[in-house]
């Protein structure tokens, strides 16, 4: 019978090192759809369909990405 490895809770330095490796990988990859640009974070929200459509129409009308509209809205607060 094989032994099962016990898992211990990681310490803060291990978690920080893991997060920094992920950030470095995101900054050096060419796959723009998988990782946000350096200095940015990915945001997921639940939004009513009618509001999502309104946001998409506004972004298309202004020829800007939805993310840019959201950034400008948050900065105006």
C-alpha cells in the first residue's frame, strides 16, 4: 500500500514566492487572453443582461474596450 503525503499549510513566504512566479509568467507570456497586462488584475462581475448590452453598445459607440470604460468610471469616484 502506498503512503500518502501529508500536506501542510504553506507559510507566507511560500505563498508570496508562488504569486510572484505567476506574475512573472504573466508578464513574459504572449498569450494576452489568459493573463492581464502587468500592473493590472482581471475582474469578474455579475451584471444583468440589459446592463451588459448597454455597456457593450457604449463601448462600441466610443470605439473603446469595456475595461477602459470601467476604469474611467472607477477613477471618477
